C-alpha cells in the first residue's frame, strides 16, 4: 500500500528547493506557508522555480501538496477591513497556486470572538464564496480546529455548516488535524473507526482531502492546540498507527506538523512508513 507522507517545510529557499528537501527525507508531499505565517507580502516565485518543483513532483510520483494560509488571518472577523484583507490575500495565494496543478490551500476558519458561532460561520462562508471563484485546479481545505478561544470549525457540524453556505463547493474540502480534533473531544486515537464514521455521516468522507498528523501535548477535549512529536503525546504511537492505516485515511496526503527540525521529520516519516505493509 502506498502512503503519501511529508512534513511542513519552509518556502524561504524557493519552491524547487522544497521539492528537493522533501525527496531527501523520504517524503512525497509537503506543506508550506505561502508567506510569513503572521501575514505580510508574498514573494512571487519565478516560473522556472515553480516548473522545477512540478518536474520533481511528476518524476517522483508526489501526492498533492498543501499550501497553508497565514494563521493570523480571520476570515470571520467582525471588522470588515480585516475580512477584506484576509479575502484579498487568499485570492492572491490561490492565483499563485493555480500554477501548480491540483494543489490544496488549507486555511483556519477563524475566530468569532464575541459575535457567536452562527455569525462566524456565515462570515467564513462569505469569505470562502469570494475565494472559490478563483480556484480552478486548486482545492480549498477547511482545517478542523481544536476549539481554543472562540475558534469555529471545532466540530464536524460547524465545518458542515460552512460548506452548506458555499454556493459552489466543488473545490472545497476538509483537512483533518489529528491533534486538533483530539483536543476538540473526538477520540480519534482510540475510537478511530467511530470518529471517521461520524465524519462521514456529518461531512462526508468524499470531502476529506488531507491529514495533519500530530500528537497532542494535551488530553482529549482540552481545547488547547499544542502539537507534540509522534508517540510522545496523548494520542500515542498505537493511536497514530490506527489512524494512518485506516482505510479512510490511507492514500490521502499526510503532513506532519510536529515540533521537529528536518532530521526529526525524516525519522517520523521512516516510522510511519514502517506501519504500512
Ligand atoms: Fe493549521
Ligand atoms: Fe494543522
Ligand atoms: Zn495546530
């Protein structure tokens, strides 16, 4: 069985360089921030750089890669100026990503602060409606959240409610973060099958496009969002194995966001590959 596994990489050396780095650690996918994760301008890569990455991906049978939107954005901010900035930036990102066939663009659905979950969902869906128009080959992924503060997207129902409000959701999917959903109260490590069945019932497994594979520093339901190295947190290695070998997960791009440098990522990738017969 083929597994698609990689980790978070830095874009600072360019796009082709990320492809080469992925290869060097045994990865066939990866994730990166399109710009400084705290926001700011984008450095537009040259066509040569993009095409260099595409060639590496084709020659080495890469799964789709994941671009991550800056996490300080708030697609459901009460302030229209912040929402507009989020929207404009995400559109700029999607236009760039259209140059890399079938790329995923992952974003956090935002925090409603004091507006309430319902309004948060409405505003995030509105932001999404402005972005999907620009996505032809790109698929926009809503990330499942831990529920810290007033984050929306902490339950499958909230994610479903966002998708239901998108006019054309044909290019909208979900990225399941194992640390986040465990912190959100879904016991994915022990009740893997039941949790994925619930995902299927509420959202539909056809929407599940990618996985952020992280252990958690905190217990089930803690609503904290602190990632841990595989096997050292509350999910544990047995839980991690159950997740990545589940038929609903296998074949999807799986990206590590564990607290590691490149060498640690290489070791975790090797570990994961051992679980796949
Ligand atoms: Fe994220
Ligand atoms: Fe994540
Ligand atoms: Zn996280």
